[in-house]
C-alpha cells in the first residue's frame, strides 16, 4: 500500500470520527481546534474530501485485484448410492424384535 493511500485512509477515518462527533454530540472537533470558518478549517475539510475521492481509487484497485464474480454454480449432484445399499433388505416394522 502506498504512503498516499495510508494518509488518505487516515484522513477519511478521522473525518468519519469528526462527523460522528458532530452527529452524536453536536461537537465539531475541527472548529474547536482550528476555529470556526477559518482558512485552516476549510483546508482540513478540503483535504478530507480529497482523501475520500482518493479512497475510491483504493477501492477500485482492490476490486480489480480480486475476483468479484462468484464461481459459476454447478448443477446439483445426486448422492451416489452404492450397490450394497441398493440390494439391502429392509425389515418391516411388524417383524422387528421388541426388547
């Protein structure tokens, strides 16, 4: 994995945690650290957005390396019956010995 991939994933994870805090606790850590509507907070939002776009390429590369199509289904096979099972005699329930 490339260094830029790791950085992008860390930014996306951090951004996701920030959004979780905004939704759950009405607390915006970016605004708390860098100030409300500052150039630095805007830069942070842009970087997280670009990182999210970059992770699309990570996903595409991962999918292209793997087989995403399942193997074709085989027709159902019947269980094989041995010749011994075919010729086995069965005893009717009335003839069974009771203990």
